[in-house]
C-alpha cells in the first residue's frame, strides 16, 4: 500500500539518485521508498538536468532518436556550441 500525500525528504531524494544510478525502474524505486511510482517519476522530471555532453567542436544532439535515426540534416537548430 502506498502512502498518499507523503512528501519526499532529502534522504528520499538522495536514495532516488542512488537507485537511478544503479539502474532501478521507477516502480522498484517507489517500492523501496513506499511511494507511488507517479510520485517518483514526477520528482525526477521536476529535478532533472539537461546534459550538453558531446564531442568537442560537434553539435550537441539531445534527440531521443539520435542513435537509431537515419535522416540527416532535418533538425532546425544546427548552431555550433563551444
């Protein structure tokens, strides 16, 4: 049973970060914290950070389909970031 309206503590948030790094799903994290999986997903989405990791001198590609897409030069924003 999940506790409704339970606020997440700093410790809970640290545990979420640790479990995400371990590769656990939202559902498994929620079970460990006795919370609803939706609460966990909202917490993660609300506090996520966009990473601009990429090769030096190359355009950063944040597209979710970047590894499987075969269409070239479709995206509009092609400015080079340094």
